[in-house]
C-alpha cells in the first residue's frame, strides 16, 4: 500500500512537471476562482460589519411616567434583563437625562436660561434596550405591553424605529442569501472550467493512461496521479491567491475604512490570515480533487 502510494505521488509529480504549461494554465484559472472566493469572504466581512454597525445604533427607548419611582424603573430593568432576546439595557435617570440635555445644548443660552428657571426636572427616566438580533425587537416591544410594565410607561420608541429595523432585517437576509447563491454559482463554474482544463491535461497523457490500462493497472492506480495533480493545483493556487490578494487588500483598506469606519480591512486580514489560508487550501484542494476525479472518471468510461 505504501509503495503504491509513493508511486502514485511520484507519477503525479512527474505529470505535473511534464505538463508545465497545462499545469500553469490550470493553476491560473484556479487562482482566479480562489481570489473570487476570497473576495466573497471579504465582502461578507464588510457587509456584516456595516450591518452590525447599524444594529448597534438601533435600540428601543422606554420612557417612564413622571411620577414613576426609581425603584420601580430598576425593577422593570431587572425584569427585562432576564429576557434571552435582550443584549444590554442602559438606565438613564431623570437627573442623568437633564445633565445630558444640558451638555447637548450648552452653547444655546436661551435653552440654558429656560432650564434654570424651571422649578422641577421635566425630563423622564428611561431605559435604552438593545436586542441580541434585530429581528427580536418586536418580541421585546410586545413584552413591554405586559400589565406589570405598561401602567408605568409614558411611551416606547419602537414604533418610530420599526420601519428601520424591518428594512435592516431584509437587507441582512438579502445579503446572506445573495452571498451564498453567488458562492454556489461561482463554485459550479470553477469546477466546470477546472474540469475542462484538467481533462485537457489528461487527454495529453492519454497514451500513458492507455498503457496502464493495457498492463492491468487498476482504476485507483490510474486515477491516483491525476488526483495528486489536483491536490497540487489546489495547494499552489491557494498560496498564489493569498500572495496576490495581500497587496490588493492593503491598497483597498483605507477606502473601505472611509465607507465603514469601524472596519480595518488590512488589520482584519492579517489577524485572520491563517484561517483565510486554510479556507483557500481546503477550497482549492476540494476543487482540484473534484475536477480531477470527474475528468479521469469520464476518460476511463470513454
């Protein structure tokens, strides 16, 4: 078994070197495919960051009635924190709300004077609630209709944000489904192109294949060298695609930061480089093996 495996690997390397031009052409096509695959991953990173950034800016604000005691507000806060859908809750007391309002309008003397003349604080205590997922805001909003909470609530901001939240959910689902569909389509196209290129390489070695069949070589032994070639194509293509992508991502990163300030594309790429390389090798080897297997199987049937 070990001797057979060594021979298969040896013949695979020989075919790879002997068909240098075809090997180069196959690798070039696979590199383009892997760059596209990596581009889809990068696009998913950018899209996810944009959506996460928007999600972080959306919340539900619950404003309590003027006469609601602080203990009651904190009780409701504690109750809401027990919900699985709730990510964070920020409690803003009436005094804190007044300080925030003063800080926001400190440059406007008329407003400052009007506030100083008030005998009591007119602002309301509130809770700013963020959900784990944007589609869970309706669940939280419905929970706020509970009889133990509703009597103390002056108003809830969900109705004003619901349109934005619904649109965000649609964008998120469309982006995820679109990315998945594009990946499947491009993978199919890549397998088809690589299959035809590898089939051409097999055709150029048809005499060697026929000789092996005549001397009683098993299908496994005949397939082996071409599958080895497919693995080589995938590994080399993965490293070449990463080498080509690195300067491109470095160049694009500042422009991506203008679009999405929260994202440093170059830093993210370097941080996840081993994982990206692993993805590229896995996808490249799978592509090479599948294409080689289909091509040689078709040739053996002919």
